[in-house]
């Protein structure tokens, strides 16, 4: 798994820190294809934490996650946005939409959101 996250960043310390932030600390030697769908989604977020891209496109980032891990991922995406990344999120989750600065409901049109 560390290799998979390492594609996005250099240095074992950066990789381990990113894995720890998504609740997968100490699992750097596991193979990604052996992880659950939810763990694989958190690996994708660990890559983002390690690389810090300018733009993040997240399609249903909490779709396969339980409530606690969904809240963790939404919080980390919110932090990446607060740190300067542009995060574009496609979701059916009201909780995820509530964490956004602006939401576009394809049926109803745009609606501004205040920051929490």
C-alpha cells in the first residue's frame, strides 16, 4: 500500500503520516487490492494528502464508507479545500454537500452555503 500512496509522494514519513490520517496507520505494507472498498477509498484520500494537488475531483468519496469514516473523509477534503485545493465533489449525501461552500443541485440549481 505504501507503494501505491508513494506514487503521489516521496518519503516513507510522508506516506505513513497520510495513512495514519485516514485511519490506516501501520498498514503501509498491505497490498491495495486486498483491502475493502472503503479502505481503498481512504487510500485515495491518503494520496491526496501526500500530493496536495491544486484540483481534486471526488466522485462519491463516501459511497462505500460507514458514518465515522465518511465524516473523516469529508473533514479531510474540507481541510484540503481550506488549505487551497479546489475540491469538486459529486455526491448524493446531504452530509457531504453540507460541508461544501457551494452546492449545485442538478434538479434545483445553485444554492450558496455558509462555512461551518
